[in-house]
């Protein structure tokens, strides 16, 4: 199988891909065609089916696996597939693992390290909160391990949420060794919990898209709601200090740092500042890492919106 990341302009395509998106449209002349997004574990690529009613094209829908015959071209600076033939495939014709992007790190190994951070939190109420989520809630644990951290921006793969959360927690742990005023128990708890509602905001692969709750509320608000339910639900955590609860919720609410980035509040305590920097650091470096992994050229790569800069893949002499 030729993976999407290896495709280049002029290639002929003749392989099975997952249909991530599909919608019908018409040209300016009123001719119908299909906009399609193909996916494998290495990424996605836009495709056009200019003859949707052709005998060479089977009926297929989103999440179907389809054998695609077509040509890779460049349009507006991006690769695109012009579909010539399409055949819907049956189970047994493909390996499902080829179509789901997965973290390069072992998920169970990462989760065991995360649990070591849970055990390192000494404040009894915060430890109880973390245990309720990461040790006792089996449905949450299963979804947390399988979730991506974003639809497309960074860590957009199975295990991405776990990988990102662990990286942010490691950074926060480092900060605590350098800045003694930081409340380590609070910051480590905030790091572990800052994106817990990504499990509700984004559906699992292969769909990996925003849920209704994600579109209406977003993971920041829902994350605070989840923490609140653990503290005040049944059985709840008796005697949870009000100030500590508000500080933890504030860290979650402010972890994007700025209003324009979706934070309802700006960081007002030292731990919230540290969490914001750790979250931003891991996200931006992962974006850069994924960019360099996908680029086939070296030198200057042009302006990249998510990095807000003209970036280069090589050190310039």
C-alpha cells in the first residue's frame, strides 16, 4: 500500500483508503461532483469524483473502505486526487490498522507513567480526584487512551490526548523543580486534567470530529464541569477546600492563555501561567515536528499559520 504521506504530484493511485468525509456539490455549469477526503494512518488528502454517477463508481459513504483508482495532482498548492474509479471493499480486503493514525509511543507504557504522576500528588483531595478519574472510571480511562488531542492541529491520532497530557505534565514537573513557589500538587493535577474533556469534545477515530457538545461548549468548559461532578457528585469528595477547587478550575479555564485562543479567563496564579506555557510548548513543538515529518523538501517552507511564521526545515549556514 502506498501511504498518503508518500504521494506526490503525478502519481497514479490504486489502493484502498478510508472515506473520512464526503459531500455532493455542483460546478458552475450545474454538473454534479463529490468532494471526498481520503484517510490512512499517515494522514488525509482531498479528492474529487467528477463522475459520481459513472458505472465505474460504486455507491459508498463516510467510514467505508474504498479502492480508489485515480491521479494525484496539485491544486492551489496542495495535493488532490482526481478519482477515475471507486469500488467499495468488504471486510477482509483491508487491514484496519492501516487507516488509523496511532501514537508512535506505546499507549500502556505512557499510561503507566501518567499513573506514577497521579501517585506523586500528596494533597489528599487532589489525589482522590485524580484516582477517581484515572484509576476508577473505566469508561473514561478507555476513551482517554484512545482519544486524539485535536481534530487536525496537533496530536491528531489515537493516543494523542494521552501523549500530549503526559508531555505537558512532564514539563510542569520540571518547572516545579526550578521554581519552588509553584504548588506542585496543584500544577500536576491541573496538567493531568487540563484536557480531560477532549474525550467528550472530539469523537474517536476513524471519525475524529467535533461532537455536538464539543461545538456547543468546548473542552475547557466541559473540563471544569467534569471536575465539578467528581468533587460534588455522588459519592463526591468530602471536605474539598473551596480555594483549592477554584484554583484547579481556574487553571483549566485559563490554560489557553488568551481570550482570542478560547480561554474564558487569563492566568491569574503562578500555576496557571506554568500550565499555559507547558501546554503551548508541547502543542507548538508537536506542530513543528509533524510539519517536518510531512515535508519532503528542505530549506524555507513558507508561512505556516499555526506557527505564525515563515519556517525552515534545515539550519541555515
